[in-house]
C-alpha cells in the first residue's frame, strides 16, 4: 500500500493589482499612478516607534515582540476572539521590556496563526501578508499547521544583521520618522542619533502633553511635580505650568520636533480668564476640583497649547473622539495603550470656533485635525479646512485606514477642501515592520481614487500623477512643516 505525499502548505500570493480598480481601463490608469509613487521615500510624521530602537540598534528579540505585541490592531482582534492580552505580551513597561521568553513568544505566535481567519477582510491581513512576503521573505500562510515553521523562519530572519532597526530604516526608504514622547522625556535617544556620525536618518520627537492637561485624572498633581523637575519651572500656579510647558516645547524643538500631538475626549478648547484659571488650577492641584471644573481647566490648558503653537510654530495635531481604555479592569491590570480605545461621536464646528477665531488666520498657526468619526468629514472638517488657512484635515487613521474608508475620506473631503488641505498619510504605529506596508496600502488606495477621476475626465493624467506624488511627499511635508 502506498502513502500519498503530504500536500504542500498553502503560500501567500500577493497580487500586483491588489486594491486597484477591477475595471480594465481604470485599472490601467491606476497602475501608472501607483508605479509613479510606489518607490518614493516614506514620510512618517506621526508614529510610535521608540527612538531607542534606532539609537541602540539592537536586534529585535523574537517574532512576537516584533510582529504581535506592539500592534494594537492585531492584539485587539485576537482579544475579541477570547485570547488574553497577557498571552500576547501586552502590558508592562515599554521602556524596560521583560527579558525574552522563547516559550511564551512561540505560544503567542501559535495563537496568531490559529486565529488567522479572524483577520479576513481587515487591513491587518493586508499589512501582515506584505510584511511576511516582502520584508521577511516568508510566504507560508499562517495556520496551526504552519505556526512553528513560520515562527522559526521569522526568528532566523530577524537575527540577521540586515534586520536590525537601522538597516531596516534604510531599506524601507524612510526619509523622516516622528516618534511620540512625554514632555518630561529627556530625549537622550534623539540626542544620541543626532550626535552619531554613523547615523544618516532623521528621527524627530513629537510633544505629547495629554496627561498634563487632564486635571481630573488620577495622579495629575504628581505629574505636575515631574514636569516641574524636568523643566526647572514652578508648576504650583497656572502661570508656572505655562512656563514649564513653554520650556519643554523649546527643548523638543531643539531636538528637532515639528509638532505637538493632542488626543482628548472632545475637541473643545476655550480661553480662561486669568484669575478664574488660577482658581481652577489651584483647586485641581489640591485635588478638590469637580468634574466640570477639571473639564473647563483642560479646555483652557488646551487653548494655551494652541496659543503656544501659534508662537513657536510647532504644528498642533488633534485627534479627539475616543474613550480611552474602555475596559477599566484591563487598564488596572495592564496599564494604558493596550488597544481598548473605542470611538465616540465628536463635534468640531463649535468646539474649534474659539481657537480658530483667535489663531485661524495666523500664518504661524497650523492645526491638523484627525478623526475616526467619518460623519464629520463632509459636514464639518472639510468646510472648516476650506475656509481657514491654518486648518488641515488629517488622513484616515486607526479604524479608518482601510482601503474602503480611505476612498470615502477622499470623496468626502476633496470636493470641499481639495487635496491640498489634507495631511498625507500617517501610519501611527509601533509595529515597525508594517510601516512600508501601511504606506503602500495608502498609495494604492489613492492611485485607485485618482484613476477614477481620470477615467471620468475630472482630472488629466498629468494632474493625477502630480497629485499622487503630492499626497506621498509634498503634502505631509507642508502640513507638518518638514
């Protein structure tokens, strides 16, 4: 009796026309547009890759720490299938990661492969397949049967010198990479890169002061003490807080920062009467502010951030409308930023009126507004950007950075604000290896959208080619003053 040979495991086949229109005439135009931008450098003005990775240039510890743990898109979908976040390495101190545990790492990778069907139809599948094939040179389809072979192949690859962070930076053709940093960060890793004669890239910090504005959050007075120590200013008064923030912003600018990033529950910011502001600040500093008072103070502090941007030129990026850490028990066990942030409705027209009244026509002020509430694109953000010189509409991000959502964004925003008042794509990721894949998805989606305008005779091919290049390089540089 003969035994049939085992079937070969299925392989990932990346179609060259993925995400391009199925209509042959439109697809032909899209191919030409995509070819014109496919190999352009990556401009990444908003992300979360730690500068330490590039400053230290140490090998990545294992496939799970590289591909799974830092990618909230991936871990949250696995958690939705009942996988504990701790089994995926989520939680702990990012600045001082736990020592590698090969057994736990392999077990987490098996969980990913077992639940691979959960990612069908999501952008995660697009990104991860492209990372596996084009970055890592591995084309096995993830499954329970292939999990160990896939893990071993990835582990062997990332151990090679060519897969260290700096080598990948060069290979990915990254022109500039922005990190996201706490105001009290000493930025020593950015300084190390700046002073390293062997380093030829550009990594810039981003000022992210949210925790120092949310007066109603636990631990706020302690954070103000840390801010005082980092800045050398006395944060016992509101005037001292303003002084401390201005000093830290100046330090960030000296280290190359071009923007300050803000993400709160809503978009409202309004000036405070100086005396009233000092009263609210003192009550919050003493832990006696009501919820309404803490909210009014936060709106006033955010207005101060806008005022500072109008003076020091740091681009103000705003991404409100999120209920952070929706599952309180997970936050208590694992900390913040674990993928449990859930969108809520957000209003912009009235919320932004005070700041735009004050700074909307100030040439020093630049406000880039992101949202995950699609209903606001055509109703509020595009009309605002279509009038105010200072306001730009941020690219689709997070839950919206899938091809269909990108297409809806272009249709909703372009007719009112045009292409030129948009930010260019932001990858907003800690998953370093996925950066080129995410930018590639955006380039393909924009090529598809522009191709439809060409075949509908709304743009010439020459106009579409120029616009495609602008979306990749010119517009993000302009919006973020790079």
